[in-house]
């Protein structure tokens, strides 16, 4: 028999102390009938003190709210809704606090407006003391593509809730450090939340060149990879404005500086966008091909097949010139160019009906299929590195590839290969 002994209002919810006389348990539950927040089995010594204990807990909670904030708040977080930046920052703090053995955070850059660019790092100690490799994932480089940050949060949820029961995932986290940035373009993302008129803003929020009035740079055209050659605009009012020079924007520089220091141990670079249902591989320039092109295609198609199994949604695999349009200066191309062997851009749902305004009722299925695809790629690169003993490496060193890129720019724009 259930007896409600006491209720209190807590964070806009009514929380009650409930005792089950048949089973001898007591619990803190929501008045709406949700799962218990805390459940304790009484013994003879506790029988007289249980009520007093829970009354004390409720009193403490009312005074500070600290208990509920620490009771698996990331599981309470609604992953089927889009969240503004302040909620994402708070969520990141909660994830780190609740999973200290797995998660740490770092501010590795600041935006044009001075806001923190923050990542979460996931990894377990390697039991044999082996050197760990790196997986990079970022979201939200284009402000209006809200499904991308939603996926990065979903990806994190899946990792923290399943690694203790998923032996394969546990093994990978012992061998890999996974870096996840939910939002790179923080300024632009926050601007899209101002009102409906700003919702489809794409670029950053940096000031324009002298004599121009349009703010922002397309951060995914600002990386040092064949910068400014194809698929860009030098008009600051254009959505594909590539900036004054490669790396002119602090957001792009932050990624290049941070990841650049880990190039030799980074196996895979995943950057999440929308829309179009595509898996893009290097390069965006139609006259340049990755040295491991065939393998990139094969791994991408395997990921697309895993994604389709869930909800029947097809994802097309190829380079941007093949299946979308030519471009230059993307983070995907930069990652492959400096020596990261596997680099992909995910363009999530959909194919045009809603585009960047994907409804919230599609967040869950879109994230489920994207997680399947990302996990497929991560598993492949992990197994290649640690199970076969053949750790992927770039055909040319990172520094040499940057120099080669400069020569290629000259050749492709002048027809002369220096």
C-alpha cells in the first residue's frame, strides 16, 4: 500500500515522500507519478528515522536546490527539444560534474564577441598504459543548423548512458579520447534565437571589412585548405563570404590551433551540419582528391547503410563537388589536408521540406540515425588502429601538406604549378 507522507514544490515540480508498506521502501517521487528520484529500503534501525531523514532532505532541497541538480540532471534534460546557448552551457557543466571518471571540459577559444568555445572530452584510462588516439566532433559551425548542436548533445547522452554496459564502447573509450564541441559558432547561434527574423542566420557575427556593412563570415569557408579558390564569395554580404584571409576568424583559428596540436594522434574528424542527408568527404575542390579516397567512400557508405536501417532515410556519400557543390576552406578539407586520415561532414535531415527549420518531432529519429552513422565510422577507425596494428597516417606530413595546398592554389588559379 502506498502512502504519501509529505509533498513540496521543487523547481516547478511537486515532489512527494512516498512509503510502500508492502515492500518496506520509501521514495522521493514526483506528484505526477514519475519514476522515483531517490529510493531507500528500510531496515529495523531505519524504520523510525526514515520519515525524518526524507523531511530533512526535502528541507535541504528547498533551501538550495542542490540535490535535484545533482540527481542525474542530464537524464532529465530534454534531448528532443532545441536549446538556447545558456542551457547548453549549463548542460555541459552537468555532464562533466556527473561523470568525473569519463568527462572533462576545456575552453579552447573565444568567439569574436568574446564568448567561450567549450568542448567536452570523453575518455577512460587505458589499462595497459597505451597511447590514446583522438576522435574530433564539432557541431554548430553554421548558426541556423539547430539539428547539429542537438545531435552533439544526443551523441554525448548515448556515450554517458551506455559505456558502462557496452563493452565495445568501453574498450574504444580506453583507447580513444573523443572531443565534442556542441556549438562552435556561439555568436551566430545565439543570434538565431533573438527572433524569427534572425532564425536563418548562417555566419559568425564579426565586423565587416572597411566600407562594408554586412556582419559575419562563413566559418566553413575560412579554414586554411585551398582557401578562397572555389565555392566562396568575397562579398561580405554573401552567405559564403570566406573572410579577409584564411583563419581570419577566431572560431576557425581556435579549431585549427587546438586540433592542429593533436594531428599526429587524431584518427577522425567529424563535423556536423544540415541539411540534405549527405556524408561528404574531402575535397571540396573538384581537381583535388584525397589519397585514401576509395577507403573514405567505403567507410562512408557503410555508415550510410547503418543510418538507413533505423528509419529508412537514405544518405548519399561522396565529395562535395560530386553530390552538392564545389567549395574551399572547409574544416573537413583542412583536417584531411593536415594529416587526419578520416574526415567527414554529416549533412543531417532533411532533403528540402524543412531544411534548416527541422521540426522538433524529427530530432529524435534524426539523431538516432546520425549516431548510428558516427558510431560506424568511429568503430572502423578504432579497429583499424588498434586491432589490425595498422594505424592510419597521412601520405604527406601536415606541414608539407599545407605547403602543397599553397602551391595548388597558385596552380588552380593561374594554371602554373610552381
